[in-house]
């Protein structure tokens, strides 16, 4: 009888720890999303707009309208294209002329190679934020 009680207590303790870890994980995620929104607003909104619809104040001056970042998942069969977005932000995907060359994306020192590794948490935070604003 004592063994069953010990097992139950161990399981309950384990579940409590798991619950705490999940809670802390959600909290960190909320912080990342908040940081991502700030990073987005300071680095992306001038072209893509505050609502990420491609209508920022600089958009009118560009030859090609910036992408609507709220439809990335919708345009990818409902799956958010995490890797593609990361590669655009860090400059590896050089197919977007308005972002500049691979060596010097528009974000320059902040996000481009070789600083991408140093600022990886900023890039990940922006991506986490973009995932939260996707249209259904």
C-alpha cells in the first residue's frame, strides 16, 4: 500500500513540475512575441506597415510593393514558412531586391551575415511575432 502512495506522490510531483515548466515556457513565448513586435516595428514596419500588410510609409517610394506578411501561412497551404522567413530576414534569401544584397540586407549590421548568429534571438522573436498575426 505504501508503494502505491509513493508512486502516486511521485507522479503528482512530476505533473506539478511539468505544469510549471509549461507555464514558464508560455511566459517566455509571450516575452518573445512582445520583443518580436518591438523588433518588427523598428526594423520592418517602415516598409511592411504597422499591421504588416505591406503598406508602410516607405512602401509608396519602392518600385515593388512590400509583401503582406499576414498571409505567409495562407500562401503556403496553411503552414507558416518558418525557414524561408528566417532566411529572408538574415539575408540568405537574396531574391528580394528591395532587401539589398546578401552581404548587406536592408537591416545591415543588426540582422545580416555575419551578425545573424549574434542576433539570432531577435530574428526568432520577429518570426514568433509574425506567426501570431497570420490570417486564418
